[in-house]
């Protein structure tokens, strides 16, 4: 997949620039309708774009923390630890016209993979884009598990691990094309 190409998401209702080599997980296994999931071809990194119901009972930094802790609960995390929460500048994102507030959170969660007993510390970076006129919280997550023993030999040089810059490009390039995805307004 070309790194500078806008990739259609949610049937073309959105588009975004994905990092090099991103593999659409829906080609490999079922993915819920409210999610778009991509994995790195060599590492265990993944990117998730989720359309969630607006959590109007939490605002500001607390909303970012709420979603981070909720993801931890869904994944059965043994511990969740927020490292940083910062507001995102709306002028820098393509969704600035419909996004009321945006937050960036980095944290760690101790999670065991399916069928494994040992939990590992996974670094998560999340961007929360709040779209109250559509009753939607848009959550983008960049999962960075600890390095695996996979080698980065000459055969893998074409696709280095993704960086925070790749995630930032995904977040800032995310564009809404069809608001009908949110249903009648």
C-alpha cells in the first residue's frame, strides 16, 4: 500500500493516509462494523479506527482517559497506566470542521494475547476526536507491543516499524466524505 494515498474507510465514508505496508485485518478475519483495523506486515503493531457512541458524561482530558480505560477493560488488561494526555490542535486535523475537541493520550496496558497466560506491557497511543453533532466519539489507537524476536533483516527493510509520525499522519489526514454513516441527523 502506498504511504501517501488516501485509503477509504468505512465503505468510503472516511479516508485517511495509512502507514506503509498496512494490511487490512478485515481481509484476514471478521472486524466489527464500527472498526477499521490494520496491522503491520512484520511487527505486532496495529492501528484501529473506531466509531463509538459519544460519551457526553465525560469531557476534556477525562474523556480521553475514559476511552483508554474502557479499551483496557475490553482487552482484559491487568493494569492500565496513563503516561500523558494533551489536547490536539484542531487546526491541524482534517476533521476540524466537525470536531469539537481532540485529545492525544499515551499509556501502557498490561495485556495477555489470546490463549497466552503471560501479560506484556503494550504501549498505546490514542487520539480521541469528539463529534457531538453526530453523537460520536472517534477513537484512533496505535498499539505498540514490545519488540518481538522477528528479525529486521534485508528482507524486511522495505517496511520498518511504524512511528508516532505515521500515527499522526493517520489522525491529521482522516477526512469525512459521507456524514450519512452516522444515520439521520
